[in-house]
């Protein structure tokens, strides 16, 4: 048997042998997510979810898979430890180069499932969602070498209030208004990526609490606490994103008060996807006791 065929057989057996367990776990997680969505409640990350990550790869070749493993390893380490400052930094490079050593199982989902392949290139270049489960003990051991530990205690539900401003267009991101569909999806993806439960206000809650773009920056602590509790949150995270033509990106400020201490961090010239990731990640870092956002 050639080396190439040997690797292909190994990959096939690995995927098929592990995919059943992974798929079952994903079905359970999806069922819980749908149930929580129906109640309007946030779903806190379980231990299994903390040690799982997903990325998009092109084809199922080994080179792309190893790149996907590395990206997922970084996400899991940051998520488990709430250490956002590790993102794109040098401290994880050695581990990422050997990311397969930390993998417990992986599976693929064809994003173009049901779409016929047109030629030989169609199979190799199709986009896949690569889901990777990492070995919990090995990840915890890696964290120890980095001077970190898992954030295994309760993760508070963030009530996220985000104001968007682009020219004359201003609005607060809500769970039900169409104008913030893209931002809502992006915020939820950022929260999932960083293992943080969040809730967003709906239009009726904002109206009831008399929260508008104009009043949000000046809300009293009591009013903000009441609005946070009203939507099922435990701690308020406030964000303000203003589009900058000069920076060709969003100028962002985040605010969070924790244990009587106010925290603020700012970013400039980034996409709102990155702004939301940095906002949620910064909040997680503060709440976990891992210091201030970088």
C-alpha cells in the first residue's frame, strides 16, 4: 500500500470512527441551544464546548487540516483560560505547530452538501466546517506551561448593550430588529468563540427601560443594573462602535464594571466582527481574574 493511500485510509478511519461521538455531542448541544433560544435564555458553555472549536478549511487534505487544528487550538486555549491576549501572539506558536498532538477527535461538514461537484477541482476545493475536540487534560497541561489555568468557575451572563454609529445612522444592537441582524449574529458568534453566555435586549425592553442611543452612555448604575436584570443578564457590557473613514474601520470603546472597579478598553480601525471578539474576550479576561484587556 502506498504512503498516500495509507494516509487516506488513516484519515477515513479516524473521521468515521470518531465522527459518531462528535456528531452525537453536537446534536445534544444543538438541541439545548434551540431550547434555550425558545425560552430567550442564554446557554452557558459546558466543559465539552469549552474544549471544542470549529474553523473553515478548503478540502480535507492533511495540510489544510493541520492549519485548521492550529487555528482551533488557539481558540480553545483562549476560551478555556479566558486569555484573550494570547491571540496571534508568539506564546502559542510552538503548540500550534504541533496542534495535532492535542486533538482527541475531529469531523467535517461539507458547506456545499447537496451541490454537485463540477470537476476534479470541485472535491478538493470545497469548503468544509472542521470541528475539533481537544483532549482536556492535554490542554490544561499546556495552560500550565503558559502560567495559566482553566476558568472553570461560573461564567456570568453578559447583558450586552452595543451602540452602532455610521454617519447619521445610529442604533442599538437588539435581539429582534432587522437593522442589526449582521451585528447580532456576529456578537453571538464572538460569544460562542470565547465561551461566554450573553443576552441582547429586544426593542420592547429598551423602550421599557427608556434606553436609547442618546441615554445609553449616561445611564446610572441603578438603571443599568435594572436593565441588565430585566433581560436575564448578570453583568452589563457596554460597547460603542463609530465608523471612521480615516481608519477605514470602527473606533470602539468597551465598558464594564466588576467588583466596584470600572474597566474601559479601546480599539481603532477594525471590523465589527473583530471589535465584538475583542469586547467579549476583554470582558472574559476581566471576569476570570486574568488581568485587563491588552
